């Protein structure tokens, strides 16, 4: 068991249980229920003595079954008292995460007539996949961020549009019952993943439904205790793993490694939820990819300049925590990206950052899974397809930042994500009745 603390906040981490079954061949509903039931069973059994102790001594706490963690408002007396429990594996600090702050922000006017497709959407080849009939149908995307407004380009595919907000929205900051965004960042990311507009075309998976979890406040910061609540929501919205999203976009980072976060990511991947993370905006130096993007479980995204195949100067570089691990895994447009904003139902804003690159890739996963059911929730195969079909590499290939080969490397990963090539490769694999690459 694990205990996190920040000032007077602690978290307890318990032992990890491996399921020992082949999840990839399992029905996705059964798979989700198995993961959730197993996690809850482990947490209930290993936490009961500690929870009883906390209750008897009137400590405020929260049990995160997704990673077998208890967060608790604590003091030195409690820390000493917890030494009697051999179930407690470790004690760690609850860090703060922040949005990966966008650069060059500016509000932009919506055109009076229908606009051309936003440059980044065209760049990743989404329109060519739409032309094949694949627009994200049957896929649910999630965003963990500063929230979301029901912008005109977002409201029609919000999964809570029938009034069942608890199945599509969680506010881990103020527990407000319906979507809102008091920053702009979350609404902007949502738009790039899946906005479906009449005047602007700024989304990748234009017919995917979406859900949202807010743990970052108006200032753009939030506790990882809140992030764990959002991870749990994405694994089982309103407690129901049957309606978990397929892919989640995460454009925030910071802090130090904790087993609690890694275990939560393990749980989501086990249930077939792809977790895409922005690499960070600390570029020009090597080894600047932020957590959680730095974790091997995270599919991390670097940013490219607008209408160029060159890495943006601000985009964080690898290597990963293990130096042989490439970070980021892939790159996407991240400079002067136009997307939905929170200031009004038809507002747009242009911003730059890996925060803007990340949701392109989340949308690409949604399109790919919409096009190919055999890849849906198969995260290892999906990542191989996206990496193998990445392209538009600069002519000056690089081995900078401890890269052991030209591609993938610790600046661009495998190159620019290309959903058309990914769909075409998936179709070829279907014809061969194989996912071996």
C-alpha cells in the first residue's frame, strides 16, 4: 500500500495484483468488468485495516481503487501510527500537475462562410479517412483537463446530451454537475480531438462521442489526487466500465514519479483505454519530457511547426526514463492550432504547444478504431501501426538527445502521425488476417 502526502495530504499504496489472462482476445465488456472487479477486490481486501484505523481516528481520506491507494489528510501522529501496517508499501508526496501552458495564444474570428479545414487536421490526413466513411462513429473519446464548454461544435456529440451528465462528466475540483471550463485549455483540446462544426473544421474524429473530466482549476493546476479520480472516471464513468471511453487525451504534466500514477495507467491500458499525453513545452534541451508522458505506458506526442515537418523549438525532447526508451513516440501539428474556445458558444482560439499536438493523436486513434474493429482496444498493435506509418520526416534526420538510431529518435519519435496510412495498413493486415508487423 502506498501513502502520498502534500503538506498534510497522504496516500497509501497497496500491493499490485496481475490478472494473468490474455485481455486482447477478450470481449471488451467482459474485459472492462474483469479489470475493474479485480482492482476493487484487491483494494477492498488490502485497505480494510487501514481504513478502519483512519475512521476510528477521524481522518479524512479517499480510496482510489484504480491503483490501490488511499489519500488522507494527515499529521505526524498519523504517519507514526501507520508504521504498524505492513500492508503499506510506500509513502509519497501528492504532487501538483499543471496544463502544458500554450504559447502564442490569440482569439480568432470564425469565418462568415464555411472555412477550409484547419491545417493540422488536413496534415494528419483526417479528411481522406472521412472520405472512406470513417469519422469516429462508435468511438468515445475522453479529455482530462480544465473541463469543457458545450460549444456549438461540441454539444451534439457530448455523451451526456441526454441529461445523464454523470456518465459523461466529472468535476474533481468543485463537483459541479455539468460541463464548464474556467480556463479555455480543455475546450481547445476537446475541439481538436473531435469538434464537429458548421463554420469551422477543427476536429479530427468528427463523429466520435466525448466525455470529460476536470481536475485542473482556472489557474491550470491541480493535484494528482484529482488526476487519479479522473483516471478512475475514465476507467468506469459513473462506476460503469461498459461505457468507458476508448482513448483519452492528456495535456498536462509535472511532478515526480509515483507508483500510484503508473498503476492507474496500467489499469487503463489493461482495459483497452489508450492514454495519449503531451510531451511538454521545455524544448531545446534533452531529457525534458514531463511526467506522466515520460512513463513507458504513456503514448507521448511532440509538436511540429505549422505547415512544416520540423520540430517546434518548444517541444520537449527525450530520452525516456530508461535511456533506451524513445520519447516522444510520435509527433503532430502543434503550432498556431485553431480550435474551440470557452469564451462563447462559437468562439475559437489559436494556440501553440504540445498540448495542441496531443489531441490530434487522440483523434487519430479514434478514427483508426472507427475504421478497424480488429485494432479497437488493442493498444500494442495500434501503437505499432501508428509508428510504422508515421512519416513526413525532415530531410535532416537526427540522432540527437541520446537517440540510438535515426528513427525513432528522441525528438520526433517515429515522425508525423498519418491516419490515412495507418488505416490503409490496417486494411492490409485485415486482408492478411494478421496483426503481425
